C-alpha cells in the first residue's frame, strides 16, 4: 500500500479527534440513516456550534469519520508490512493477520464499515473513498499472489486468487457483524479460513496446519 497515501492524511486537533470519536460511536450504534449533528453533539458533550465550527456540515463530519477509519486501517497495514519479511507468502500471511487484528476487526469498527458500504451506492463521496481503499489493498494482494506464484513456478490467475481471498475476508467481516460472533476465537477461525483458501493454491506455504496466532481481545 503506497506510503504517500498515509503521508497526506490531515492531522486532527484534539477537539476534532474527540468529535470524530463521538461520531464514530453514534454511527456504530445507529448507522448513518437519520442521525443528526445534535446526536453527535450529545455524544461528544458539546454544542451544535462546536461541530459546525470544526466541520461545517454533517456530511463533512461523516466523510471525515470514513477517512479516519480508512487511515487507521492503512496505518496498521503499512506498519505490519514494514516489519514483515520480503517473502511473498509471509507478507500475505501478515495481511490476513491485519484483517482480523482486534484494532481493525472490532465490532464497533465493523458496524461503521457496514454503514458506509451500505450507503456507498447512494453517496458518491463514500463510494469514492471505499473504492480507493479496496482497489489499493486488492492491488497489493494481487502483486503478492503473483510474486508467490512466480516463486513456486505455478501458473495461476493471480487476480482471481486475490479477489477470492478479498471476498472471503469481506464475507467473514459481514458474518461477524450480522451474527455478533466476533470473539477473539471467532476472528482466529476467520483467519484460518483465509489461510486454508490460500493453501489450496500454495500448499507448500499454507497447506500445513500452523500454530494459531496469539488470541488478542
């Protein structure tokens, strides 16, 4: 994932961060439909005017919430990739780990992702942000799958495998959100599902049972 995407993210003041956190909490509980600036102001313990001063409109505030969620995800992803080895298999494993890291896949964040995904077809700005993030992450996965296939001298459709892995991850997220089954054990189970899928194409790298990753709350 390109580092330049992170370097250009705006820095929020402490007050702005407080308002964003409050908005994220409201969206997680209620979704996007029907919430008001006053709902967010009540959550933050401030007046309508404070939010208007910092973000001008509800639409700008909600878009900033989406930017915050996306930038946090990208930072965790980038940090993990920076510390990973050069091995394509290891880097793929790290990316799967990130998608089920509790800082990424916590129930509150999944609820907010689902809210924005549900509105993406109706709100062009949400669609643009979500699409940009998904295309950047998918591009990274395609590159790693292709590199691993070349390393193993395998003839596979790297794009199809990458999209399959991405679909499984998204599916696990949706299942966790809808069922509420998002315990550390369930996140580890979802992680293993992704690794099993990769093992069908790369048995030398993902086909053997592995020790479960440390379960984090």
